[in-house]
DNA sequence: TTATCCGAGGGGTGTTTCCCCCTTTTTAAC
DNA sequence: GTTAAAAAGGGGGAAACACCCCTCGGATAA
C-alpha cells in the first residue's frame, strides 16, 4: 500500500509536474491537487480525501501555507505537512515549523531529496536539511535585544509614513494631534536607530510592514 | 522522431518535475537540464547538445533568461525559446519577447497547455496566450507620455535618496553642489508627479531602481 | 544662431527633526 | 491601598532640512 500525498500549490504547472514525480516514487501516490489552502480545507471535509502527507507551498494567494497548516493541524493532526518554498526567509520558515510542518524543502533541490524527505517524514516524523536545523538552533538563543516591539498604533503610523502625506495630514487621518504623531515618530526613530523618514520607509518595506 | 527540449531553470525540483512532464508528451523528449543560462551556453558549444526548443525560466541567479536568450539567438537562431515565468510584469515579458522568445508561458498553467505551447512553437513558430497578445497590442500604442526618461545621473541620485543621507551628504558623495542635487530632485519630482522624498523612495522601489 | 541641457546659486517658505515640557490613564509593585 | 512607573496624548520653540521659485554661465547640439 502506497502512502497518499496531496499537493497544495498555486502554480499549476509545478503542481502537475510534481505530481508526476511523486507518482514515480515507489512508496507514494498522489491523491489530488489543490490550488490553495481553502481548496484543501474544503476537500478534507470528505474523510476519503484525507491523505498521509500534504506537500504545501507557502506563498499562495488565497490562503497561505502557514494559515492552512494551522487550520489543517487543528482538524487532522495525524496528517504530516511538508513545506515547500523558494523563500529562505528565516521568519517564514520558523512560522511554518511552529504551525506544525514536519519538514521544510526548498524548491531548489533534487528529486531524490524530495523522495527521501517524503520517506523520512512518513517514517520518522520529520525531515530537515542542515540549513533548517541550524536555523532552529539559532532561533533558540535569539541575539540579545534583537526584536523591537512596535505597538499597533505605531505600525499604523508607519504605514501612513510610507506615503506622500505630511505628518500633519497623517495626524488628521489618524485623528490625533500632530504633536502626538511627532511623538510616535521620535520613539520609533529611537527604537530602530533611524535618522529620518526615508530610513523609516526603507525599514517598513524591508520588514513588510508596508508593501509597495 | 521526437523534438528535443532543454530546460533552463534554477529550481532543480521544478526543472526535474517539468522534465518528467515533457518526457510524457508524445512529440517531445528532454535532452538535458541546466541550472542557469551560463550552463546552457557552455553546453551548446557541443553541436550534439543543440535542441529544437529551450524552455527558459526568466528569473535566474547567474545569467537571466533575457541575457541568455539574446546570446543563444546570436549563435543558434534556429532554436526556439519558450519563456517560463511567474512574473507578469509587462516590461519583463516584452524584454523577453524582444530578445527572441517565441512564446511566454506562466507557471500557473495546465500541463496540457504546456504541451500545446510546445507543439505550436515547434510547428507554427510562436505561441501566445490571450493575455500576452493583448499586452503586445497595448505596447504598440503606448498611452501618451507614459514612459518618463530618467538620466543616468538622476538614477544615481535616486539610489542615494533611498538612504538616510541628507541631500547635502548625497551632493558630496556625488561630487556635486547641493544646489545641483536639489535641481535633480525638483526635475524628478516634476517628471514623476511626486510631492516629496518619501514618494520618490516608494517610486524607486516599485520600479526596481532601488532594491531594499 | 538659437535652443537645450547641465551644474551652480540666491532666497524664501514650510516641514522635519530634536530638544525641552506637561497632563491623564493604565499597569505593576510594594 | 497606596505608590511608582510606564504608556498614551499633547505642546513650545529652535535648528536643520526639504521644497519651490527664478537666474545665470558654459558646453553641446540643431
């Protein structure tokens, strides 16, 4: 009996191509393909559609891999999730693993590694490359005071600051006094060691607070 | 006799998976796979390695699809190039087509469309979806004054403007008077209808002049 | 020869940045 | 339960910076 695999991936060509690969592996067969997380969750309502392994892309338009994994694990904790992504962004990988993924695979790998990862996940319960293992170890002792806490209201201000609005305009948009806005700005500058608004904009974009 | 296909794609998993798909098509077979453009050009020095079709990814680390296609067409104009990308960025598509690609395929397509595209490219010389055709038509009559010409020196200034430097500092970095820098800024603001430096930063990032 | 582009500058206004200062409310500690 | 201390909102004023005019010479090109 082969293990059943479901692929959740928005790029249909990659999805179908991967299906071909997996069906070529001796121990695995594809159950069906999904274009996004929502489709998977809908499909899973039928018990016949519950697979052994879900091969999950992280970046998807409708419902991303992290949200989907959390929802999936709540309903069907026995299903193993293997994350698949081009992203090497540390935060994303950690979020995905915290959501319950049993492994993390880069799209830039050999097919034999994919097969190996599937076997490992199904038989030992997890699969990780050296890179991801190192990342996990690194996340255990976070470099002192690395994470700066930005408050909700400050985040809101930052988004406004990433436009052509003056602080006065931002103030009236946020229903606050211009002086309060200046207060936000000053404390953010201090926290993040920034010198001016341009620096703030770059920071916001780098940290995905504002997406241009 | 089957037509030979070479895949140039940096994501090995996708590359191998695609190879599986193509080998499953009745009229095509994979000759070999390449991880980037440079690898392809090296391989092509041996006449035995010249394929009928090259399935080319656009975003690659070493040598991108556009550069590679230009170089390939110079040496082997008879080889048909089918571009493959997730990018729907108009400029990129047009660049690729101008470079000599005979078709443009989104990764978000069905495998039957891939097969159809390969057949069309080989037998009629081109393949385009409705989207790309519309894009081509649109590019013929560019909406009046759409493209703003930025000079080399202005581009350089914009990159500096996307940092925490003051204009005075930018001036000394570019070995110009602060007043000249102000001149650059003002003319750019006018050309691009911007109100302030924040707007310029956002513009630069959107248009990939500055990559954060 | 007349444009046009480029670098440079004068001067004025408004904005941003950076210091001080204050009250009120919420949270935590003693 | 009082006290202490953050957190949230607002303010004055000065200096630096950004923005916006308009000018002017020299090179370059039509």
